[in-house]
């Protein structure tokens, strides 16, 4: 087997990806961060990190043509490529 895999194996088809509009929803469902006196600041920083991670993941998906068709279409506010 070569470093980049077996050329005889067919690549796996990746289903389209839908970027969420609420990246912190799962983490918020766990409750307030256990940081006494710093709960609000921690939530704000966590939100920034989650938003950034989702933005970068969405950009990678878009660059590779993996977004769902609905998200891949430009909105009227966005210029078409």
C-alpha cells in the first residue's frame, strides 16, 4: 500500500454538508459553564470560538463543493462568483 492509499479502492462519496446557524446549541444544552463568577464571559468567548469553527468548516465545505444546494446558491445580497 502506498502512502496515499490504495489506487484500486474507490473513493467514498461524501454527502452534502449543511452549515448550522446555531453552532453553540449543543454546548448550551449542557448548561452554564462551571466557572464561578466568569459564566457570562466564558459563554461569550465560547460563542466566538464555535462561530469561528463553523465558519471555517463551512468555508472548507464550500471550497470543495460539499455544501447543500440550498446553501451553495448565493442570496440576492451576495454577488455571484
